[in-house]
């Protein structure tokens, strides 16, 4: 897991995996989620 804080954008990026992003979904105006080809698996 990687956490990156962008002071200029005032945004926190939480990266759970290094897999390539397949698509992005905006859950709310302030929460954006990137999904890999496999999506979410438990």
C-alpha cells in the first residue's frame, strides 16, 4: 500500500496495488476510485 499526499491539490492518494488502472468511477465529488481489470475481489 502506498499513501501520497499532494499539497497543491489537497488530495490524498491511497494505492492498494500496482496493477494497471482499467477504469475510474467517481463515487462522490471528492472520492474517485480506480479499478484494475480484475475489479474488486475479497
